[in-house]
C-alpha cells in the first residue's frame, strides 16, 4: 500500500477522532443525538481502518460483509443505550 494512502487514512482517523471529541464535549451529556453521533463516528473509523490499514478496500465482498456486521453491532449498541437510558 502506498504511503500516501496511509497518510490519508491517518488524517481521516484524526479528523473523525476530533469530531468525536467535539461531540462528547458539547455539554449535552446523555443526549440521544450525542450517543448516535459518537457511535456513527466510531463506525466510520472502523471502516477506515478495515478498508485502508487492513486492505479490504480491494474486496467489495468483504467490505460489504464487515459493513453489515459493524452496522448491526452499532445499531444493537444504540438500542442498548436507548433501553438502558429509559427513552
């Protein structure tokens, strides 16, 4: 993998992490939007790592499988958050 792709992936992870920090420090603790935003950004970070660092972007099948698995996990985590918070 070219070094340029790794740098782009690293920058994307850096920006997504910064977005997570901004959402988490927004002062709306316990907000449904905050939880959804943090989980959404976590899913995007997982996708960048799988696609770029592990090289799965070359295989459409495996990217779709991992997108489905990660998406289902994030939806389940959000559902558990909603159930636990009593909303």
